[in-house]
C-alpha cells in the first residue's frame, strides 16, 4: 500500500504532544523560510519566496494552533512498537548513505546494507544455516543485477572508497 | 488524425522492446504489494537517462499503465491490493478467487482494464490537442494561477486535512526555490553543500516515494506475514471475453467515472475505482451480490482505474498540471528529457508526444495479452518477503538517486527527504501536494516574475494578476478548491462530534 494513500485517511490515534512535535518543527521551518525571504539580498530574487514564505508561515501557525488545541485529527502517529522496529533500520540506512557508501565504496556498502537489512528483518530463524545461505545467495544475486544495470548498462561511475 | 502518422515509431525495434519490457515489468511490479505505480515510475526514471526522449517516455508510460492493472493480481489472489487503485478490485475479485473462479476474475480484470484504458487513451488523443490550442491563449498571470491551482487542488483533495495538504504544497514550492536563482544567480536557502545545485526533481521523487515505503515495510519488524494464495484453475478465455463485453453497464460506469476523475488534477485511481464500484452497485438489480464475488464489481473497478490513466495526462501535457501523483512523476520524466508541457508541445515535439501516446494505446493491448499470461507467475512475486523488498528498494533508490548527476549530495537529499516524508505522512501530511509543489514551483515562479515585469510596464500587478475573465475564473477555482476542502473537513469534524458517531 502506498503510505501516502493510507496515512492521510486513517483516523488519528496520535496524542496531542505527538501532533505538536511535527507542527512545531514545520512552524520553525516556515519561520526560518519567511525570515530569510524578507532579510536576504537581492530582494528581487526573493520576491516569490516572500509570497510562499508568508503563506507557509500562516498555514504552519494555523496548524500549530490546531495541534496545541488538540483538534488536529489527521494522521495515526507512530506507536512505540513501530519506533522500536524502524529505528535500527533507519540507523542502518543512515550509516550506509552518509558514511559507508563513500568510505567503503558503493558496491561493498550496498551489499552490506542489503544483507544486514534483509537479515535483520527476515522472520526466518537466525540460528538455521540454511537461512543464512539463502540470504547470501539472494544478496549476491540482487547485487549482480544492480551491477549489470548500473555499471554495465548505464555506465554509472560509483565512488570506490576503500574497496569497491 | 495526426496521431496516426506516428504509429510507426512505436514499432521501431528498441521502442517496441522497451514497451514490452515496461509492460511485463510493470505488471510484475504492480502485482507486488508495497510497490505503488508512483514509486515504480520514479525508480525507473534514472534508467531512461541513456535513452532517447521517445524511448524513455514509452518505458515510463508502459510502466504507468501496467502497474495500475498489475495491482489487480495480488488484489484478486491475495486480497492485498498492489496499489491503492486496486482496493475496490479486491472486494469481489478475491471472493471470486475463493470460489475457485480466480482465472475468470483475472481475465475480466485485465479485459476491462484494457477496454477502460483504450477509451482513456482515445480521450487523451482527442482532448489534448484541443486543450493545447486553448492553453496557447494563456499569459504568464494565467500560467501562474494554473500552477497555484494545481497545488491547491491536490493539497485540498489528497489530504484529509486541508491545512496540512496546503502546507505540504507550500513545502514543495519552497524546496523548488532552493539553490541559485535563475535570473540573478542569488543563493537561496543553501544550508548545505549538497543543496548548491538545488533539489533535483528525480532525486526528490525517488526519496519521497521510495524511502517511506521502505520504512513502512520495516515497521512490522520480524513478524512473519502469512499470505495464503489461491490456486488458479483453467477457464475458457472466450467465456470471460463474452462476460466482459456483455457487461455494458459496468464498463460504461467504470470508463465514464475513470475518465472524469482522471481529468481532475490530483484525484487518482483509488477514488476512480471505489467510486465506479459504488455507482455500479447502486445501479445494479442485485446489489447484495457485490462483495460476494460479483464479476461486475471487478469490471467496474478495473475499467475505471485504467480509464483514468489517459485522461490524467491531458491536464499534464497541456497545462503542466498532473492528473494523478504518478502523472506528476511522469512530468518529472518529461522535464528531464527537455520536454516542457504546454500549448506549443504538439508543435515543438509532435513526434515524441504522439509516439508516446500511441505507445500507451498499444501498451493497453499488450497489457491485456501479457497480463493474463503472467498473472499466475506475478502472484508468486507478490509473496516476496518484505525484508527482501525493503532492502532491494533501498539499494535501488540509492543507486537511482546517485545516477542522476553522479553526486553523493543527491543521495543525501534523497534520504533526508524520504525519512522526513515518512514522519510527515504519519502526522497527516501528504506526499502528492509536496511533489506537485516541487514540480510546479519553477513554473509558478518564472511566470510570477515574468508577469511582474509585464505588470510594472502596464497598470501594475493588481490589474495584471487579479483582473480579466480568465484570471478571475482561475482565482475562483483556487478559492473554490480551498473552500470545498475547508467545508468538507469542517463537516466531517462536526459529524464525528455528534453523539453516536464517536
């Protein structure tokens, strides 16, 4: 399912504080955008950003007030169990994207990220040797397809880093 | 009948192979729960860089068409819609499958998708040039209001909260302004080196549509998902063909609703399928049989969601306003290949555009042929574990984002936008208006600046931007779209507070 299609239509189960956090962040961002639009030079280059920044700030303020009053209804929020499930995955992805891809090389990091993410979230038992063999085979096969597509077919030059 | 001149281009060997590959690949991707048509098209865009514009668009168009239809396979066999557009299909399709009529459900699903799709593409063929000529009358102020209308309509319709929908649109407009200003070269909102070149549309599309789905797939943790599939027994194809062709009422409702919904910017196939299903049920002599395995439900839903595809490109090709989130991604694909939609599109690139549209027509027929053939195999793909799917989409997204400009900065932007979008969606913000804001931002700004210059030389901005029948009409549409959304949100809130509705 497309999350964009579901999240917007699900009834809210998020708490008032849950809604306040994103509302505050969006308000802060809108305030920065509006402030920069009105203070940066040359002013003529910020004509359109001023227009959008002002509308954005007004909407963000409205959204914040609704969240503060507890009338923000849309969005199911994130349950504690969901947080616990997604944090390791997001952390792994962040390490892969911001650090490993550049320093270890795109292919080595991608192979490791695929294998670790797959192994970490695979419901198959971690104690069975056959599960590990299956994971290694699937990872190798998938990375082979990626190499064929991006390096051989599209001639994309990826960062090599320490390895490949 | 200008389009007939360009049919030969579709049958050039490379183009036809891409059409074939896009159709079969799209059917398999569409059948895979978690891979929406929008994400599939976004992930395919980097593969079109090496192709000629026509070939790239043929691939994207084929994927768009067949992912929508392919979503019916998992909806029917597994009761898991491959895409939001197939939600209504699952209601009767899966009931038919459980009664041992899976093959019949798959046959009528692809046949009605094909019929709806062909009618939709014919609408695209005949409506687009007319609207394109009309669009030539548009000046900068009108194009500015059209771009704003696109964002407000999608912001209002795609989200349950119109404040959050419009705010999402504004976030997209702001993202489009990051980087160097086109006219004066001034730096705007460059908070990090990765943003120096601005936010690439393709990078953003990959991040916004792929990464939230990766995280969504991980959100269940290591929980095993038991998916029970049904056995597909053989069914004479001619019987299914007769049944589909005799279902005139369901086909008419489906294609009419789908075509109409497609023309409205931003509404998309999910609503088309559900609305057509609902109307067919209401007009049926036997409404109680819906949901129990009535093939008319499948026919209505599938003809609607594929009839929507062609018309959703009409406002895109003429006015740069996409008719669905996937059409918005396709707009990114057009821009990447240097093709700018608008009134003069058919004068500047008739070969590219007509060959692309014709390929969608042929693609519908290929989709029916291959859909029925690959349906049984596609169901197996639908059972790929989520852990594998999430890992594969992540690696594809990273490689896809990097290949845009061979820059790590794009990968960082893609990831940050994707993770940010996941959290925003969980609190009611919506991806479609944000993407549309990002795509329409440069069009809105360029016309706003150009209009301001003209206004300064004439009677001032108030008269130029706010007066004149077309300006007033477009402003009225902007106000109406926001007002309607405000009214419906207010009504829903009031209904939910009434006793008994809590």
